[in-house]
């Protein structure tokens, strides 16, 4: 059960990193773009904290 949860979190982190790359390459620079990137970075931080809690 923990392994499945860890893999899901790792996968979610990877997907959010890919989303940030996609946004940076395909959207023109704007305030809305920056907010989207910031939202993905916040999600990555949350997922990393959850992953750390699972591993302890």
C-alpha cells in the first residue's frame, strides 16, 4: 500500500515538472502564466512533503 502511494506521489511530482516545462515553452510571458507555474510549484512542494511523511 505504501509503495503504491509513494509511486503515485513520485509520478505526480514528475507530471507537475513536465507541466511547468510545457507552460514555459508554449505560453507567452504573462501574469497568468506565472500564476500557473507558481501553482504547479506549490503542488510539487506539497507532494514532496507528503512523500517525506510516507517514507518516515
